[in-house]
C-alpha cells in the first residue's frame, strides 16, 4: 500500500493518481466538514478542499506520510472563508432597506411579504437555516423570483420550492410572532404609501 506522500509524488507526474488520495480521505474530510458547517455545506467544502489540494500538491511536504492533516487544514481554511463570506453577505443584505412589493404583483404577494418581514429580528434564525432553505428564501424574497423561477434557478420542482418556503415560515414563526407589532406597523405604512394595491 502506497503512502499518501507516494501518491502525491506520483500525481505530480500523473495527475490522475491524485484520485487515490480522494478515495482515501474524502470520507474524513466530509465528516469533519459536516460537524463544522452541516451536511449541506460539507460537500462544497469537500470539493473545494480537493481542488485546492490538487492545485497545491507541489507544496505538499513529501517527508510526511499522511496527507490527512494537510487536507483538514485546507478544509478548515475553506470553512472559515465560507462562514466569513456568508456572514458578510448576510450583514450586507440586512443593511439594505426592505424591498417593497410591486402593486401589480398579486402572485405570491403575501408569501413575498412573509419572506421579507422583520429581517433584522430574524437574522440569527435565517443564518441557522439549512443552505438549501436559505437559498430558496433569498431567491424568492430578494431575488424577486416567482415560485417557478426559483425552482428553475435551483433546478428543483416547484413543489419543492413551496415546501421549503413553508418550512422556513414554520422555523421563523416564533421570531416573527414576537415581532407582530413592528410587522403590522410595516404593513400599515406600506398600505399608506400605496405599496399594497
């Protein structure tokens, strides 16, 4: 059985050999990533980790037999980058004024209003949503997409989009219930300014 360093050495001449390293350590990397960021993001971390490792294989210390610590170090940096990027994006979105519904948008109007209501108070719960649910919410609420367009963007059936949005509503309901006053104030102000036909 070859050591990891032998596989990396061989992959420098024969790129396909690097696949052996993936077969050997993918499970450990995805397990580590799952515990850190959840299963939804873990697959992305796995892919990025091995892409970075492949590109940087020339820098691997061939005196070390196991590549596992090297791979988990790469995965850790990728996880930090994912978290920082997502947090920055969420802060940026939260800093923007809330979107107003178009008067002629009767398809899904209440759903869209539900999706964007009281975002500042909901931010921690939104951040804790599964990636697929968060993506669905963001496309629908801020991407101003219909159910059908959201489904097309995600490559899933329309029913899946509706199910995800219903799940998001249930998960966010406790935070929204505590903020009914500001939501009704927002609704009143939208009606007063003609944003709701």
